[in-house]
C-alpha cells in the first residue's frame, strides 16, 4: 500500500525529502554585457556603487559624530539619557538589516530595496535637521522630530546595509573572482574614507558656524543629509548598466523555519519507542533537504561562538558617547590645531586605515616567524584584551580629570561668561552671533552665554549714545568668566576679567592611547572574526551569518543602554566595570575557542550524506501533523 496516494489521504503526517531533491531555483538574471572601466575588467557600474557607499557612510557617521552633544547641549538631556538614546539608535541601526535583507531577498530585489529605503533615509535626515532648528517650536517638538528622524535614518541605513556590498558583488561575472575580491577592498576603503572625512568635518560645521546664536546643529545634520541625497542620485544614475538579480528567497527565513521544525518535531516525538538521533537538527529531516540541515549545523557551531561577542561591541561603540563626553571636559588646544570634543572620533577610522596593513604585513608575520600559532580565535581574544586595557586607560584619564578639574563639572566643557554693567546706560554686546546680549544699566547682571573657545580681542558693544569694543582676551575650554564693564579710564569702557571656574587642564591628547588600544582591538577582533566566521560557514549561509554578526553589535549597544540607565556609578567606575566584564567574557570565549575544532567548508559539503540518518521504518508514527504533501 502506498501511504502517499493522493486519493487516500488529504493530509500526511510528514514528507521525506531525498538528498537528491533540490528546491527549485529562480531563473538567473540576464547576463547582459556590462560596460567596463577603461583598460580593465571592472564593470563600470561599481563606480556608482562605491561613490554611493562613500556618500552614505559620510552621511551616517557625520550625523552620528555630533549626535551626543546635540542631545546634551541642544535638547538639554543628562549625560546618562544622551548616552542611552545614542546607543538605542545605534542598536536599531543594527537590527534593521534583517528587515532589509528579507525585503531584498524575498520581495523587491537589492536594487529596488536600496532605492526605496534610501528615500526613507533622506526623509529621516530632513526631519532630523528640522528638529535642530531653534526657531521651529519648543523642546518638545524638537524631541519628537529628532526621534522620528532618527527612526527613519535607522530604517534606511540598516535596511540598505546588507544590500549595497552584495549588489556590487553581483556586478561581476563568475570568471572575475579576483577583480571582485579587490572590489570589496575598495568598498571597505570607501567606508573608512567617508567616516574619516565626515567625523572631522561635521564637528567643524557644528562649532565653527553659529545658527540663531548657538552651535549650528541644523547645518551639521543638513550636510550629511545632502550627502545622502547625492548618494541616492549617483546610485540611480547607474540603473541602466546594473546587473539586477531577481529575489531568490530569504535564506534567513529558511534557517529559522528549519530550526523551529526540528525543535517542534523533537518535542512532539518524545516517546521512548522512537529512536534517538545523533543531532537535534536531524529531527528536521522529514521536511527539509539534507544539505540544508548540514549547512544549518555548521552555522549553529559558529553562532554558538557569537554568544560572548556583544560585550566587545558594548565597549567599542562608546567612542561616540562616553568618550566624547569625557573629551568635553578636556583641553582641545594641541598648539598647532584646536580639536572639538566630537572630532576625536576621527582617530578611529584614521587608525583603522593604518593598523590593517600594519597588522597584516608586519605584526602577524613577525608572530608567525616566532613559531607562535596565532589562530583567528586567539587574535579575537587578544582584541578583547586590548579593549579591556583601553577602558582601563579611559578610567585613569577620567580620574585625573576629576582630580585636576573638579570644579569644571558645572560647565560641561563649554566656555561660559556673564557681564556686570557699572555704566549708567544699557549695553548690547555682540558675541559674533545673530542675537545680542543685553545688560541693564547700574550694575545690571546678564544671563550666562556660552561661546566657542578662542581669542576675543574686539567684541562689538553698543549703548544708546556710542559704539565701542571690549577686549575679552582668551576664553578657554571649560572655563567660566565674569566681566565687569567699567568706564574708569580715558580709553573708554573696559572689561575687568575674572575667571571663577578654571579652564580644563587635561589635554585632549591624553585620549590618544585609549583610542589606539581600542582600534587595535577592533582590527584584531572585528576583521579577523568576520573572516573566520565566513570561512567556517557554508556558502549558502553567508547572508545569515552577516545578519547574526550585525545583531551582536545591536545587543552590545543595548548593554550600554542598560548600564547607563541603571548602574548609577561615577564615570571612572563605569569604565572599570566594562573593562572587567569584557575580561570575564574574554576568559569564557577563550575556553569556548579552545574546544572549537575548525573545519574546512568542503568538509561540510562532503559530510552531508554521512551524518543525516536515513528515513526508515514505521515513520508514520512521527507526530508532525501540520506538514502536508
């Protein structure tokens, strides 16, 4: 009797799938000849993609560089709230790639997904810039616009993240594998170039330009928004020469369904009469192909190693939050150049570009010549240790700031001033902003006004009867000044200067060691970890692995958010806490890595037929009733 005859059963308990059966693949996209860059085998289309990536990364990192200070000084949030929202935004940016990959693989394809989500991205920048205009409503409206804008930006940047690099790879024919490898190197370079330039430029747009009497956050957000518009236009210009593969189905969904079916099938068949299977994923054999199950097995081995990884990202991503806040209480005058607090973040992409060839061409080779087996997992563990040391150094710097500049906490690193007018008429003082500061006559006292650090030799002033200027001298980082305006000399009104909160004494250069250590840790951990993970996963699981890697970054930012909101520790103690937590995680990861046996990708394919049990015997008793023929 045939158990699977159509006339006898409307619903079958299971459907065995033979290893030879392969799910139908969608038709391949047209392989039309693509124009080449003159004198090479590189498709002309990748020029548009690389330029798009440069502009998009400029847009993202430029906006993010000034985000913490925007929360602190424009929205007037506390340092803990500013840190929490910053990391909540960062976390959302690394959750949305799963949505973008699902849309691209299952519905729209990569090209349309990039176009549509880039429009969402641009809209987010527009709303975010509007939220930074002081003349537009009050603080509540600014907060609402900022949150809406950041949500749209997170959806846009995260949604296109898994699509752009892969779409560039699609432009190459299979015979151009070497050129494709070099393309990814150029693509990575464009990411760091965009980040490097934007993290240097946008803090200058914020601090060196005044809008409505304050730092120009609207311009600092608007220029990255303009770059995103350029990114979208450039990408769309190459539409006619792109090779556009159709959606091929979402492998992430297949993996999740396979794992869920294996778990539910095992749960339903707990009877002692049913033979046990070698691996828990073997319980998916009634529904899914053997090769898919073997690929998922290989994937889960790597994902198990991912469990400790979020702690590293929790430390790394604090460069844009806690370390930037630390820089606001330091002196940015380097003698030859004055650094803004948020410009210190430029060290990370700059050092990445230096450290990658340094480690690959010098350090790793020297270690190898010494006879040390410096495996990928050991490199990642050393990267964690370097990040621990970076936060120990950051804690030391924080303690030194507190000892030397204890009084500066009231200024949050800004230069503040107020005036006392001893004249018998009101004075209007222009501090280089669009609005003037009025001081009433007869010992009137002005409100506080914050300005950028610098020399102020001739500040224009006006009374009802005359115009004159005041020499305020150097206004330094973190200091608070009181100026008493008198007219006791023949030279006209003068300003008597008193510094009642001293300027920041710690140079911002003291942050260089912690940036160097954490960037070296990033190169050893991030670059090596992703390369190792790819080598250990089958080719069909690369997109799943990318999504899982980005999720570890998202979870790391959530850890910072939780600690910032609930730890209630002083800053140096919080740095020590993070350093110790990562040290413990590093120990756990080292133990996991010690027992991990690396495998070659071809071993995954070759072992498929050996490890999946054959579907034999009276399989009709398995309780998988939801599976139809």
